[in-house]
C-alpha cells in the first residue's frame, strides 16, 4: 500500500513537503509518480522518478518549484513543493502505476 502525508493549508509562496510510505511490494524496483487532482479538473501527472533516481520528470507548471526524490532504504517517495501558487490546490496522490497501486491522497490548499 501507499500512504501519503504532509498535506495542509499554506499561503501562496509557501512550501510543503509531502511523503509517501510504501509497503507490500519491492519499492526499489518501481518508478514512482505524484499526481494531483484539483476541484472540477482531471487528474494530472505532477512528477515522476525512476526506480534508481537516475531520472526525474516534471509537468511544466511545477518545473523549478517542485522536487521529487526517494529513499529506497525507507521505501518512501517525497515531493518538496516550494513557491506554491493557489492553482496548486488539489488532492495529491502518489502512485506506482507499474503495479496499479495508488495512495488515498493528501489535500493541499494554497490560500491566503
């Protein structure tokens, strides 16, 4: 399973760090993704990281502000979000699409 944490309310320009703890599968063998779904919008891919952290990819709107990383020893993937904007308000999900495994999501609200 995947369990996200770290969501909450933050002011525009602020930062949050999300974590996703994995269990029940060989975490180090799979690429990991962060998705988000804003109210009334479709789910979108925010970032992903390969199994060995050799490569990361970000959607254009978060590039330079968000950082995805992982600790295979702790079976955890992270999303550091800096300079958050109101349009970043969404439920954020971690996922291992290779085995169709999704977390329950954590709500991030960016508002003054």
